[in-house]
C-alpha cells in the first residue's frame, strides 16, 4: 500500500522550471521555488506576491494543499507568509503564488529559483454543524490563552 497521492501539476509559464521535490525521504512538504525573471527585493515591512509558475489539480475534493513558510528564511531573515498559511482548495486551478512579508529590519533579495515556501497535502473534512444549547464539559473548560501553562 502506498502512502502517496497523485497530484497533477502544470507549468504555467516557464518550461525549464524544476518540479517540486521532497528534500529528504521523511520530508513532510515539497519546496516551492520563485518563478522570477530577475531578483525581487522584499523591504522591511513589505508584503509581496511571488509566483511559483505552477498550478495543481488535487485528486479529490477531500484534499487540500497547504503552503507554509520555510523556517530557514524566517530564522535568517525574518521572512514569513503574509497570510500565515496559504490554502490551495481542491477546485483551484490557477497559479500558486506565495504571499511573503519581511518582518526583519533589512531588505532581502529573492532570486529566480530560490526556495520560498513549502507545500503539504492534507485530508479535508467538511463539518455538518449541529446547534446545541450546551457543550460537553471538560477539565479545561473555558480556560483559554495560557490556561494550560507555559
């Protein structure tokens, strides 16, 4: 039995673009690269949209592709994703673009082919909401932010 899914992928612009690969056998996500013609600067406090040159077709409406920041970019340069996590719905067929922000204090150059984000594939469950007047009690109860300790 395979634990892989088949995802159709299309190059939308650059036919020499390298398809995403897993860096190691145990990697959770594939790296997405910048499909740029020339370097792009991200200045402190700036948000930019960087194209990947790729579009995908997920195998089922019960799947989602999630785009996350790369921890190395966050650690070295303060680069994160403007939207926190990008959600690629199963019915989206457009180019995957990465919304990046510079939270650091220096400008950062993104070069053509740079690995800018990582994409994971996850199952999706749609909820059927049932309105109730009470929820089941738990030991935590209404305890919110920080209620379980540090």
